[in-house]
C-alpha cells in the first residue's frame, strides 16, 4: 500500500459484487464433495455403475448436520443462508471477534477454532489471509476434526491451510473429504481418507 500511495495509483474496492455468486458456487462445491458427484459421474462414464445398490455413492447429507464457518463475513453469511434450507441443525463460526448481528440471521454460535473443528460435520473456510489466519488450518486442526468431516476451502490464500499441500500420511489426515480452491489449482479429494491413504496437493 505504501508503494501504491507513493506512485499515486488509485485502487478500487467493490464489495458485494461477487458475494452471491461465490456463496452459490461454494454450496455447489460442498454438495459435490459430500454427495460424491464427480466420482459418481466418472463411474457412469467408465462403466462402473453396474446395478442398483442402496448405499453406493451416497456420501453424507446436510440434514441435521453441524456446519462450521471460519470467517462469517459477507460471503460466509451468504453461504450459511443458502445452506439453511437443507436442514442444517446448527451453524458454528469463528473469527477475530463475534458478529452477533450477522450470526443472528442464521442462529450461528461463536466458538473457538479448535472447538469448531471438533464439532463440525462440514468446515468451510471463507476468511481472508491475515497474520492471525495464516496457518490456521494446520495439522493439529485436521487432527481435531471428525473422521466423517468434509473440509471446503474457498479462501484464495493457501497459507490459511498451512501449506497443507505437502504429502501427508494416513494418520495426519483422518477426515472424509476435502475440496481446496487455491489461486493456481482446484483439487478435490473425496472418499474415505483414513489410515492407509496419502495424498499430495501441490500449488506451485
């Protein structure tokens, strides 16, 4: 910012221009991950769908679930508003400070980041990169999550997820599904990411 001021460059800020679009796409990504839509489409294309099976590719539903949102700003709130009709039982959120006015619109409860990781069935990261959020979702954070949890990162900043793009072994990642969106890559990992699995997600 100092250099911008020094050079006399004008900077524009347009809040709310893409809030609705971002929120809608975030919900789409969450549904695609928890209901295994990319996997199911691929199975249909490659002939993996042979006959009817009651639980095949069902994934997890939002009904009666707990959704944790990291960053209840404009986009975070818009996501919660769109998820509410799916029958979400409880919304949790964390951030720099409580936002009672926004939280009241979706009956969201303000809690610590650690508690949010422990209690949420779905975790959505929608905060910006700051010194406070850098490395927020680290190995310890993922270790606190439920084995059936789904992690959706719509933040543009990879550093929030603590550069969790390096290969992590089975015990390090004990959750069910992940959808990362970074500035240079979009990556989806869905299925049973339990002991015996590993993955590598690179962003450079």
